[in-house]
């Protein structure tokens, strides 16, 4: 049992440490433990929600990718990413420690990995050590990537908010939920589709029925692996890029932030320091002749 628990926890610990170590100005450990704990606790409402939604979104024996996609989007991704997003938005987005762009990515990943920890323990104790290895390579990094994508768009929403750009704030806040949901849905749907096709062919052979014309399960599996690699590489680039942007938001934006007695960020007018930046440090857009990034709203000068 101790070996299984260690096998389930180690990949989560390793990824938490990696994300934490990339931050040049480290976040308070107490806050990160709290977010990890909240991520673990949301497994309770997530499981309850998925049990209810599963009555309408059961993917068992479904062979249409579109049908699987819709069912997973509503029955799995909405519940899991929705509860993660609520925790990040309520407990981290307005926290006084969120003063640099990379911070919210750290917070989002810790919430996501808190959920992944409990989910991993449940799966590993049920199916054994082999499942621990597979999930360490696929599922746990997958949850970390969903957190990175969520945090990336929340960082852009915060920048837009501090610049009083309401349209960009709303858009990026919506993307911070929808993009992780989309990636999560594609991830799960490809796995379920491949497994359903394999089972359908096996059942047809056993019962002597005509084998239906379907894509090869192996082809779908390879498509999943390609998607997973692209997602991991994309998130690695985001982490590597944003972790180097050590800009204090209150010092580098015209609309800065102060903290009230409740620890919530409030907007005040501050003076931005001049800079010779030619490209937006957040999204890379050319800003040679601009005071604000036209894409994400970051104040440059």
C-alpha cells in the first residue's frame, strides 16, 4: 500500500516542484499548500456532479467521435475544469501575492495537481502499479497542462483588467475556462474513442457479427499521443516564457494595484516606469511604436 501511495503521489510532487522552481520570486508555501488542498477537496463535488451528468453523458459503446466529444465536454471537462477554475478565481486571482504574471500559472497548476493527486490515488489503488506508471506519464502531466492553460489566460485577464480593458478581460477570463475544457475534452475523447472501437471489434468477432467499418484504434491512439506531445510542448513553452517575465504588475502598469484589509487587489492610478521594450513580454507582439500591447493590453511604456 505504501508503494502504491508513493507511486501515485511522486509524479504530482515532481511537477509541483518543477512549476514552483521556475518562479524566480517564489510564492508562499502556505498559500500553495492551501491551493493544493482545495484542489484535492473538489474531487468530492466533481465526483457527485459527474455521477449526475453521467445519466445523460454516458460514453459507453458510443462510436461517434462527435457524440463522445459532446458528452465528455459536458459530463467530464465542465465539472473538473469548472470546479478548478472556481477555486483559482476565488482563492488566488485576487490574492495579494498575485503580483507577477507567472504567479497565477503556479496557483492554477497547484489546484489542478491537488485534484490529480486524489484522482491518481483512487485509480492506482484500484488498478495497481501499472496504472501508476501510465498515469505518471499521461494523466498527471495532462492535468498540469490544463492548469497552465487556465493560468495563462487568467494572467492575460488580469493585465487587461489593470489596464481597464473590459472586453479583453471578459474574453480572456472566458478563455481561461473554455481552453482547458477544450484540451481536456479532446484528450479524454480520443482515449475513449479508441477503447470503444477496440471493444466493438472484439465483440463483433466473439459474436460472429459483421465487423463495422471504423477507424483503426491504433491510429486514434497515435493521434492521442501526438496531441498529448503537442500539448505538453506548448505548455512547456508557456511556462518557460512567462516564468522569465518578472514584472511586478503594480509597478509596470499605469493602473496598478494595492491591497485592502481583506487581501483583495484594488486598482489605483500609478506612474509607469519608461522602458525600451520592443516586444510584449507576455504575448510577444511587436510594440515598438505602442504604449500598450494591441493584443493582450499590457502597458509597455
